[in-house]
C-alpha cells in the first residue's frame, strides 16, 4: 500500500511505502545558509513526526546547496542536529535551486516506526 500525505497536483509532502517515508525536498527561510538550514531541519522534524519517523531513523539524505562555499556553515548546523551514532547515508552537491534566495534544500528518506 502507498500512503500519500498532503498531496497536491504536483507532489506529496510525504509518501510512505513498505515502512519507508520519502519526504519532499525542504527549504527554509533566513538570510544565510545557517538560518535556512536550521529552518529547513525544523520542517524535516515536523514531517518525520507526521510520517511516524524521527531523526534517528533516517536512511538517506540528499542536500543541495546553491553554492558549495556554504558547505562548512551548513555542516555546522547539520552536525548539531543529527543524533550521535545515527548519521544517514548522505550526499551533498551544488545545484541551482528553485528561487534565487534559496541556499539549501534537503531531501530525506527514513524508516517508519511501524
């Protein structure tokens, strides 16, 4: 069974299938990459909870940065957010994001609790 949560014409915010939650890409508000990353991860927390998952159940994360020069600043926020011993498989690359003010987008796949 496939469970779609907050489905619109273009995408669902969460899709669950076979005990795995796939979150749509999350962006955040803020003037710099650290603020945007914090806001983005707060949104990820809310979606993980809604999906029946949590940070310590993340399987894979893909992070897109508008500028790889922001890598260290993003990682400083990320490193404080990820539970010790529960780091997911992760990739990070540079990409042109949907709007010019966006500096980071995070895509999460996580195991559901049930």
